């Protein structure tokens, strides 16, 4: 009988202390973690301010391997992208980079740089002014032109330029506009919104 009473007291002691530890340690830690997470989100929003004229860019050399990887993804087997003789027969000095491959560099800028993470790509227009050749160094650039605060929408001018390796001169190859949305940014200043709605 004494043994049972002793075991009961031990179990009661352990259970009571377990509840004490749970309510006095684990709950405050959980609450503190949630509070810090909320503060992190708020500070993240405060940290990214969008202004008219903000710009981001990236430079890279597009290789034949890049082109060979891109072609099968889109099902484009045009030999001007793979065969130098075919490219020359079409009037180019060497194999040609897919226009959409060069244009896809905007996606990386919008998602990683400006506006950055949590961005949603809504639309993109492209005009191809000059070819990008395999081995060219290109600069892709996005520049904020408008924003709509109530919808967290941002419009950009988007360009891809070819860089001359000797002179550094830029040749504009692709120009367009894009619209993105990011609900974690704040806006500085005012802006009109004249971007036509796409139906």
C-alpha cells in the first residue's frame, strides 16, 4: 500500500511539473517565436521601398550550352540556334540565342532583385530589335516606371542590351514592359497608372 501511495505521489509530482514546464516555458517560447516572425515580416515590408526610377540589372554571357538546354524545353529545333552553317546561311555571323531565352532574364531580376521575393509576374511585352549571338555578353535591366499602391502593382521598362567586349558599347536588342505585384513592399511618392488592362 505504501508503495502504491509512493508511486501515485511520484506520478502526480511528475505530471504537475510537466504542466508547469509546458505552460511556463514552451508556451512563452512559442509566443515569442510567433512575435519575432511577425516582426520579421513587418521589417521586411519596411525594408523594401519602391520608387519611380529604381533599377536592377544583371550581366551574363549566354553560351551554346544555355541555348542547347533551352531549345528542347520549348520545342524549338530551328538550326540557326545550333548549327553555325545554318545561322550563316540565314545571314547571321554565328548561332543565334533564342529571343525568349534572353528575355527570360527579366524573371530572375523581378523575383530576386526588384521588387524581389514574393513577387508575382503579371505580364510582359517584348520587341526584338537586334539579335543576340551565342557568346555575347548581355545586360538585362528592369526600371520602375509606374506603380499602383492600392493593388501593390509595379510597371517596369525592360531591356536587354548586347555589350561590345572591346569598346563596352551597348546595342539595344530587346525592349518591352512588364507588370508585377508584390504585397510585401511599400511605395515612396505618388505615381499615375496608365498601364492598359489586359483582358
